């Protein structure tokens, strides 16, 4: 139980980082599409 909890605790920041990275990439793509249209 303690080992499982520790593993999930280590895994969480990596998951959050990839999620924030996806948002940053999406924002970059959107800005690249929207900017030439204006």
C-alpha cells in the first residue's frame, strides 16, 4: 500500500507536466493559425 502510494506520488508531476505541455502546444498551434488569418 505504501509503495503504491509512493509510486503514484512520483508519477503525478510527470503527468501534470505532460498535460501543461499539451496545453502549451495547443496554444502555439492556435496562435499560429489565428495570427495569419488576421
